[in-house]
C-alpha cells in the first residue's frame, strides 16, 4: 500500500477519505487459458472488482512519473472507476461470484455505457500499475517474449516504434496495447476512452500483454501537452518481468 507522503501533497488536492483498499491478494491463475468468447481471450489473471493497493509508493516512478500525478491518478481517477463500477454492478445485477471481470468485459456490449466505461477503466488501471516499476529495471524484454517480438515485428526497436506511434496517434483519450491473439501472434493496437482488447466491441481483440495509458490525466502535470515526451520517458519504467509472465501465461 502506498505510503502517504505529506510533503508530496499540494493544496489543491481536496482532503477526504481515500477509496477503500482491499487487502493485498495474490493474483490467481486460471486453470487454463483456453477460454475464448466470440474469438477473444479471457485473461489468465483474474482482476478483482475492487481497487487493489498500489504496488509501490506514489514517488517510486520519479522522475518519469511525478509523485503528484501518481497520487491523483491512483487515488482520484482510478478510485472513481472502481466506485462507479461497483454502482453499475449493483444496478445491473451482476453476480461477481460467478462472473469474472474479464468475462464481463468479453460481453460488454450487453451492458450500459456506465458499465463499459468503468469496468474498462478499472481493469485497465489495475493492469497499468503492475506493468510499471521503478526506473533502472531491464530496458528490454528477454527470452520467449523477445523472440516473439522479433518474430512478429522484425526487431524490438521496430515494435517499440509501432507501439509508440499507436499511443501518439490515438485521437483524444485512450490506450495503446500489445496483445496476443488467438493464434499466438502479437499485435499492436489502440482503443478509445477506457475500452480494451478483451471487449467484444474492440476492433482488434486479444489478450492484453501490456498497455499504456495516454489519457491526459496520466501525464499532463509534468509533460503538459507533450504526449510524445511522456511516452518516450515511460519506456524507462516498463516492468518487463511482469509482462514476460503475462505473455507466458497467455
């Protein structure tokens, strides 16, 4: 759970209770990845419906992501998605004991826009925190993931350029993704707003191996309107060890 550093706060953050944080729970791995609905995969890592503790301090990703942005992003924006998702689940009578968040996303076209926006927003952010780590970690993947990237994109640099372009060119707010499709091929895609490749309405469907938040609230305090600068710096905090596990578990 993040350590609240009083010195990192600014006067414009309203005081109030933080979103309730559930006890840290190990992510369970499903018995089989061979679960697909309408040609897209369900994640082998189940995502809880409630917001989980941030896996590092707000300041941990400095200087790439500043403390203030991290705190607001997690405790305000992401917390709101979790709160609104709980409201939508109650209103639309979703049995969360029988329906995983991944399966809900797989049939998102059956639900309201509130469910789509907030289920997507919650899932995307729970993943986003985990695919980042403190600066100084490995600068590139290794092993089977690197081999797959070189096979499907010709080189890691070519992949990095394509992924960066997907984030830079996403009009308005959204996400860039590296996905593994049902044939095992890696693709780069992007989605608008809080959509993701698990959704049955996604243009490119697949298992999200990694994702990048390019909403302005993810970078605006430090990078202003310079999204390309944010993306270029973001590569320095990518958690390739975690991404490798997702790739191998898919």
